[in-house]
C-alpha cells in the first residue's frame, strides 16, 4: 500500500512539475512507464493527475478567470485557439493514431527539435502584450502550433510559449497565454478520460483522491514559481535540460 502511494507521488510530481514548464509532461510519463515497473499506472490515475493540474491552474488564476469571463473578446480568442487541438486531438485519440507516436525514438527527436525551436523563439524581440496585441491572427497561429503537442516530447507549454515568443510576446505574457490555453486542453483530456472510466465501471477510491490532491499541490507551486522565474530569467535552463534529456533518450532508444 505504501509503495502505491510512493508511486502515485512520483507520478504526481512529474505531472504537476512538467505540465506547465516547457519540457513535456506526456514525454516524462511515457518514459517513466517504459523504464519502471510501477504497479498503479492506469487510465484513472492518469486522469486524476491531469485533473489535479486542471484544478490548480483554475485556482491560481481564479481572479484572472473571473475577469476573463467579463472580457468577452479575450475569452473568445482562448476558445478559438483551443478548437484545433480539441478537434485533432479527438481524432488522434479516437483512431488510436496517438499510440503510434508514443515511443522513445519519437520522444527523443521531438524533445531535441522543439527544445532548439524554443531557443530561437526565446531570442525574439519583445514588442507585444496580451492586453494590446493578442488578436485573432495571433491566437490562431498559437492554437495551430498547439496541435503539435499531441506528439509526446513536443510539450504543450513549450510549443505555445515558443509560438507566442515568435510573435514577440514577452516571457510572462507568453506563459500566461500558455496557462490560459492549458485549461481547455486539460479539461478536454480529462473529459475523454472520464468517459472511458465510466464505460469501464471503475470505482473512485482514496488513492485517486490522493493523486488529485498531490498533483494539485505540485502543479500550483510550479505555476507560481515558473511565473516568478520567467520575470527574471530566460528559458535557457529548460532548453539545456531538453538537449540533455534527448541525448539520454537517443542512447536508450537506439541501443
């Protein structure tokens, strides 16, 4: 029993920490599932971890979301940007295509390639802000880039921040755009998973509740301190980490 809670804690830390920084949570969860012998990895646990992250970002940005509900223009832009990922994501999920890209070779290449892309994006000038320059054209570009996050290793956070930086938004605004877009993305993923859980008649238990709470806690701290970090530093540390991780994955995948 204690071992199961330890495994759930490790997975919650990976999910909560990597969901909101540009390193790909899905890649890390796939890696862990392939190199470990965890006994509790399951669909319902995966849903619980994502649900914890979803609740964390809603709670952290609760004031922003209240204001967003009053700002119909910005709310509409967030909804529009989320549609491409939801449509393509559902197709990949329903057809099983996504399973064909959940392997270490793909993750190694996407981790490296999109880490390099983030490097160049983070060198762009800062000219735009959410309040003055986020329009339909910009948000559609970001939303289309977000589709790539279906592939493990790309990182939904990483690709949306990269797209926003390429469009000359600063790191803080780019991160906020990514956070706002994570709400419908996590909500959609959780809804699909819950549908499957209901169809398989799986009961909710204390372990899943623990996973939600712990994922919430780690996710909340990650959001808080990541925003503090990007106010003061560039994204090099995440780029170096992605390159290092990619090299490790190449060694594992091609040996």
